[in-house]
């Protein structure tokens, strides 16, 4: 069905059937009808917070954009992750509201649309949001997430780490961005962080700028490399990075995220990190002569793999060289801790030699593969398990 929205002489908004395409899905129509039946503020809140990315006709899109501006402004406030029962969202300046009123598409009741009307509707959205927030009994972030998880990515600082294989000396690139709104497809819109200094210029926006940059400041207190970037202003510019600089960020991802900075790494890195070589042991490459009981002697073969591919001896030696960090191997970056990797290689090689010379039982081999030492003593260091 098609829907449109009308503005009454008293400044209320109503959903009515009929209007310009596109058609509105039945589920969307039901949500909007129920929301506007509850009140104009509730309807606008549903439009702006809950229908981001929903195809809508021009009149509804206009009001969605207006209400989404309320939500975006809300996202600039501080303390959104703390429990709250109400929040005060400052409305736009009068000249901004006048420009918004003049940009309205043709709709029934457009003659009643003024800056004063928009200010009243802005307040109505705030009242509706505070009622929902108080009823939820949680944080602003939690309340927004109930409409769309994407809102928790808006007005947030993102650190992006990307590969740049055309630059042999600095094969990584760093860029800090912030998100200022959601697109029509409900995707966060990224802007270089340096532009925030211009977008939030002036005394009126000082608190918003401080709120935006607070996670960066908190992270800088935990990460020396970031502290230096902040002090020198480098965090506001794109940077060429060496593998060592990229590794510093990777190792501090937990601290960055705990501070509120969102980190993005190459999509090909499963789990958000480069692949690691793994030392593996294969038991029973050749069938034992006397069955496969726990006391049967079995052979044992050590190998080092990367994403399931067995590495050559030359590749293993290259990874074991004293150049911890990131190594480029087989067309991809690999995270390497040569000391840990070397310990695991030595341990598995020792077992392989023991099996070849004296033989080991199936039970002993099984204990090894379960990260237990062959003598039955304490299990291997948990930190080593990621490498075996």
C-alpha cells in the first residue's frame, strides 16, 4: 500500500493511506500506524530511529530525516552507555529549522510548517524518547539499539587499518574517521576525523567535540603510540604505517575498544587478526603393527601450517628469524611470535625424534595433542596454545 503523512493545523502529524510511491510494506505500515496512534512524538521517533533504510515516499522520508537528526544529535552527547531515565537533546538553531521547513516536499498541511512547528515536534520526539528510556530502565545506547543496532556506530570514532601493497616501505595505511549519520541504507557514513574539528567548531559545539574525542583520549592514556599521535595531531590525518606500527595497534585492540574506539582491520583477516602459523602433530601416519590400543606405539610427525597449508622448511626458518611481528608470507600478512613459535617447534620436534627412535604410545601422543606434557606433568602454557 502507499502511505503519506499530513500536518494538521494544530501541528500534529497523521499517517493516511494513499500518496506517492513507493509502496510501503505491510509490516512497516503497521508499525508506523501504531506509533502515530500513540502520538506524534512516538511516530516521529519510530520513523527516525526505527525505519532507517526502509524505502519510504517523499513526505515520510522528509519527516524521517528530521527525526533522524534528533537521534544523531542525541548520539553526540556523553555518557550514553550509563543508566539514565531522561536526556535533554538540544534543538537546532532557529535559522536551521527555517531552512528545514523551506526544504519540505509537497504535502497536505505544508502551509502550517514553520520553524516554531518543527521546534515543537523536536520536543515531542524528546518526550517520546524519554518515556521509552524510562520504561526500558537502561542506557541511551541500549534504548537506541532496540530500534536499530546501527545507531551505536553513529558519532563514534573508528580506527581503520588497511593494507597498501603498493608501498614496500610502509605496506599499511591508518585512517581515523567518525560517523555523523546513517545513510538511506542504514549504513554509518564515515568522515575523516580531522573534519570534526571544522564540523564542531565554535563554543556552541565544544561539548560535542569533547564527547566525540573522549574515547580517543581515554585510549591514549593506555596506548603510548596513540598518545604520541594525539599530541602531535597525527591522529587527524591519513598515515603510512610500517608493519611494526600496525602490530602496535593490533596488540592494543582490546584497550582501544574498551575505551570506546571502534577498530576496523582488513576483511580478509578472520577474527580481526592476521592468520598465525600453527605447529601441529599428526599421530599414526603409518598404522601401528599391533592395533591402536592406548599402549600401542605410534609414529608422530610435526608440521607447521598456515590456514591449513603446510609450510616448507625454508618458510619455517624465515618465521623463526628474530623479527617478531608481522611477516609477509604466501601473499598475505602473518602474525608471528618467533619465540613462542620456536618453543612449540622445538617441543614437537623433540617428540617426533623420540617417536622415531624409541616410539611413543598412543596415550602419550594424545596427551601431547591435548597440550599436556609427555611426563604427565602440568599442561602447557595456555599462551602457547594459539600456536599449536
